[in-house]
């Protein structure tokens, strides 16, 4: 298979798709002002080609911040795109669509991946989708777009998740997750006074969460939302650590980007040697795939801000491009199989 990436910093879709011929699957990443127009225009340009889209930044060796980016898979994939609606209420209501699409693709763990763009309520969405994908061993990579909108096959949806099932006819697929954080000290917290609906973390070991975070890291209240780039929380899940980013201060509590429940056990994380960690990820992909057709990734917005602040973003994209064709989305939350994670990178590699 082959991966195409086209972009226009000014939001000119015709420019972005120049050179794209006979796509078998299209991923659209646009800006909030032009998203709906781009969705309609893309369908006219490539009628009946499966597509999903969201509002967000995209990249290959450069970042498209406010324009439009298009990723397309060509020459050797089977793909289907669809949507689950009412994700804030009952995404399972539409699960038959995914079951039928999975049967149509008839893929397996070896050669098929699900890529999704979500408008919100990610944890519930992933549980719903995972119920179908696990039966076939199919992995998932995706993320949350902006403004609560996604698209599928030329239509815009709110409160929905758009998904694409992509089967690689020319080889294997494999998903990866990159964590650039590790445990800080021996801090261990029991969460309480949480508000699951609003992702509020009220207390840690019985003390106000805001004050605990400030006392440990010696930061002002205003510095908390940027300190989370270096020191997010972590939730232990088996052998894995799910990163929990801080969104904002809410009185004496902390509003997060993913749900925290009463009695959850949390740890504090600190930034590691991200340059070396990226190199290790690249080597892992090389080891698994001596011949790589493409890599599609989702990088967290906070990673983008961190890398940009440290003048690493251009180097990062250049290093990833050494894998071959690398492109992706800057997301507001990342999906890796059944996990909804923050401040991470997830990707799928195609043999």
C-alpha cells in the first residue's frame, strides 16, 4: 500500500489533494471555519471513496496549523468508513454498523486496523468499539478532534465517532503507543471528591488536589496548566500507565482531560528523555517492519506544545519521516486499543 499526504496552509482543498489519484481511504483534517465546506468538497472530488474527518492540525514533515491536511491510503487496501452517533448517550445503539463493517472487511489482527476520530466521551466510545474489535483481534488508533464535530463519507456529525476499518492487502499492521513520562518519586494518591461527568479531581489523600499538586512541585496556581506538560498524573492499569493531563484549576480541585473516579490510585509523573524515547520507538518499528509502507500517528496537543516550546517539533517530524511515509493528526486525546490516554503518541505502521 501507499500513503499520500497533501496539505494547504491556506485551507485550499484542491491544493491539498493535488497529485492524489484513485484513493481507497481518505482522512481529512481541517480547520473549524472550513471543515463543513471541506467535507462536502472532498465528497464531490472523490465520490463514494470511504472517508472520515475531524477538526485539527495535521503534519508530515511540517505542521498544518490552520489550513487543511489530507491523508489517503492507495494501492492495496480495502477500507470502509462509518459513524456511531449519540456517543454522549448511547453509542452502543449503533454498534450493528461496526459489526457489519467488520464482517465486510473480514480483517484480522495481522492485517487490519481501526482508525477513529471522536467528538468526545472517549472512554465510553472505546469500550463500545472494543467489544466488536476484540472478537477479531483488530487494533485501534485514533484521537479526539476539536469543536465536537467529525465527518464520515461526506456528512458532518456532532456527538459522534467516525471510524475507518483499513485492511492492508500487502502485509501486516501493528499499533504502538509512546509514553515520554515516568514515575516521579514515591508519591501515591487515592482520588476522592471526583465529578466523573466533568472530569474533576477534587482531593488526593483527603487533601485539596490543587494544593497537593502545588506543594509538591512548588508552582503557583497560574503555572499548574503548563506544569502538567512536565508533570501529569498517571493511573496504573496493569503493567501500563495511563497519563492524566490537567486541563484547568477549578477552585481547590483540578479539572482533567480524562475521567478520574473515587478510589482511583494515582501517581505523579515526570518528563523523561523524550528525544531518546522517540529514537527507541523508531527502532522498535524498524525491528518489527524492515519494510514499511506507511506510518499514521496521533500526537497529543500537549506534546506538540512541549516539543515546539523546546524547539524539537521539526526535528521530531524529520526523525519520524526516516521511517518512510509518516503523517498524522494533533489530537485532544489519544486512543490506543481500548485506552483513552493523554500526552501520548499512538500510531499504526503498515508493512
